[in-house]
C-alpha cells in the first residue's frame, strides 16, 4: 500500500453552487496534513465528502482508501475501513448515553461483540486521559454539553474507535487553554502510531504545537491554491491569506489581513 488516501479531481455541488472545484490530495501512512483557508473555502465540505456525508452526494471525481476505490461506498462502510471524522458542531442525541453509544458504535465498526464490563474499564481510562469525570459516560450524547465537552467527546470517540485515518474539523475552536492542551496531547499521542494519518482543519496553530504537521494545504474558493510544509502555516499565521490572493490575482478580502 503506497497511499492511505487519494482524492482525484473531486468536485462537489450543492443547489447549483459548486463548492469544491477539482481537489487532488494524496496522504500516505504516518502523515499529518493541515487544511487551512478562509471561511467558506470548502475545508469542511472536503472532509465530509471523504466521510460520505449524504448532504454532499452530488459530486464528481474519485476517492481511494488503502488503494481501494471507495467513491460509491456508504459512511458506515468507510467507518469500518478505518475512516473517522470529528465534527465542528456534533449533534445532540437525547435518550442514549455516551457509554452505550460508543460501545454500540465500536461493535458495529469492529464487527465483534464487546463485553460491557471490559468496555466500561477501557472507557474510564480514555476519559481520565481527557480529564472527564466518570459521570460523563452516563450523560446523553452531547445534550447540555459545553463546547469543550463536545470537543473532548469527539476526541473520546476517536480514541475508543481507534481508526486508521482521522479528520478533525477545528478540534481546537472554542476551547480554553487547558482544554486545548489536553485535546492536543491526546491527538499527538494517538498519531504516534505511524500507521495512522490525519487531516486537521484549523484556523489556529495552538494544536499544531503538539501535533506536528508534515504538509499544509490552503483552500480558497473551492480549490487547493497553495501547498507546503510547516513554514507555510507560520507565514499564514503571520500574514493571513491575502498574500496568496495577490499571487493568484484574486480579489483581496479586508477581514483576512
């Protein structure tokens, strides 16, 4: 297996509005890629399309995972293959506890029975790593959760399900300093396994102080317009995106200075 994920000429349209305009992206095992770009550039759409979100079914192009064409596979099939997406704004689900949700999901993804007692012990350890109280496991999924609790919950799902390829959509947004540190440390620990790879979507660099990226990609207006290494992230943090727009001859946006 040479590539873990390969996206070829991906185009996505919603209500006659083309959001992605021919994305090409290749990720190898052990690589951490960062997607950056202004709001509305298509970063979340790219991640959700890779996860087969039904909202983005009107698409062209091809997606390969572990050298297998997964373009027409369903979200649950992709999850079973080892693909994971954390959302910016996770849904609230009343009536199902965190513990029941995670155990049921893990059994479905791993296609095996998981004893309740053993899972409870495993879950407790993962929650301790994220500094979550034991009572968290009994609460309904995201109901009444703070922004930090929701973000930690997404990372908890990641560590419990143990996927091969993770996509984290702004995992550091809305978190206080301590929560960002905790989340960043858990993601960095997870990615020490060089068989695992990641796409991290972020406007900030705080999480990248712990999770060291290999490559950065800048999306503007539905296209990857700039690629590089960590030095590209540093330049964007210092100067914003308008210098890229100037290079490309695209109209500047005042609030991106």
